[in-house]
């Protein structure tokens, strides 16, 4: 089946529109929750000791998640990457869990500071509860639509890997592991930013040493992920070795933070967002562990003939555009086979009059 240009089919358009529409609705619901609580709480809303900081964090995380998902969807459609589309479905499912957790955490934020923050917490909760419930419902409904459209996109994009690596099953398997690894690095980035954002906005004191360590870790982890992506794409062995080695201390740091969330001496400072922080930290750890495992597999596949496909295979031109370009350049008989990159030109065919 010939693959159409970007947004050239109904399934591609519907997939990106579904994500965009649910993003607008969900961010609107979260913003309404934030605005309602801020208006009702007044000046006490900005008091860092009252637990309301979980709400701006909630809003920031959802904006980040929806923008990230939209960019990932566009990137997956542009690259015709089925594996990344599957990752988006799993990510969307995680958003359902995250939005459901926020119902509990917003309830805790409102009622835990009852004597000081608002005169009637029950009235405030009744006003924001409807917005909090709508968000997971919209995300869940859109998830089923995404599953429907991905089924069609799978039929549309399924043969693209054949165009990139040919018919060799070994090359196909190696290239799929490469795609999985790159996709995992992208989700590693989101989880790291999500955990860091929560720690900086809600939990950590700006004068504490831990705040400085968290800030210092940001460029280090970003360089780690970027270096790892470059190393696996261009098969740079020394850079790949360093990147994979650094994943072990990164996972150790996440285990340390998870322990801090529940240690008796420090659990109080994490109480307002502990559920969300725990989910993000556990998922980040599992993603890093998966990245390390798949990364080792990709490292073992270096120098096995896949370098050109990884370096240039993502520059995919739809078949429809290839045919048009071929005719412009002098006809089909003079162009190379689109199935085997670098293959010999087709021979002149005998014409039967």
C-alpha cells in the first residue's frame, strides 16, 4: 500500500485532531480548577505552607503533557513510525491515571488547610469537582478514538520499515529495537522534566542544598539523553558507553528520591503531591531501566550494516511523491528501485506491440 504525504489521509488528520481537541478541553478544565481555587482562596493561595502549590503544578504538568503528546504525534506521523504511535497510546493511558490522581490530590489540598484557606471548603470542592472529573473522562474517551485511528495508520504505515532496511528479517529486527530505544529516550525526557517540575514548584526550598542539586541535574540529564540519541544513531561507541553507564546513577537517584517521599523525617514536605511524584518516579525508573536494556541491545548491533538506515532512513519520501519525482527526472525506467536503497537502475523492458 502506497503511503500518502503527511496529513494526506483521513486517519492522519483525525489522529492529530483528536489529540489537539482533547488537549484544549483538558487544559481548559485544569485552568478552570486553578482559577476557581485561586479566586476563592485569595491571598492564602500563594502561601507555600498551605499545600495549594499542587494546583499550579497540576496545571503546568498538564500543559507540558499535552504539548509533548501533540509534538510526539506530529513526529510519529512525519516519520511514519508505528512504534512511536503505540508509545503515544500508552502515554495517553498514563494521562488517564494522572488526571484521576489529581482528583484526590486537589481534595487533599482543599481540605487539609481548612481553618485558614477558605471559609467553606465544601462549597469550593463542589465547584471544582466537576472540572476535575471531566478531564479524565475526556482523556479516556479520546483514547478509544486514538485506538481506532491507529489501527488504520498501522495498515497505512506498516510497510515503511521495508522501504528503509529492505526484506532482511535481521535488519528489520535491529531497526525496530533502534526505534524503540529512540522512543524510550523521548519519554525519559518527559518523565524527568515532570519529576523535576514537581520538585521545584511544590516541594523543595530554594535555600536548600537539594534544590541546587536538582537544578544542576537538569543539564546533565538532558545532555545524557541527547548524547545517547546521537550515539545510537551514528554508532559512536565511546559516547554510547558513557551514556549507558550514566543511566545507572540516574536510576539510583530516582530510588533515593522515592525513599525520601516516604521516610518519616521527610515525608511531610512531599505529602501534597506524593501520589503523583511516586507515579512519575516509578515510571521514570522503569523507562530508564528499559532504555538501558534496549540500549545494550542496540550497542551490540553496531557495525552490522544498519548505520546508513539509521542515519538516513528517517528521511522518508512517500511513494506518491517518489513517482512524481521520477517522471520529472525522465521516467520510471531511469530511477532506482525504492525498495532497495542504492540498488541498480531498472533495465529497459521489452515492449510488446
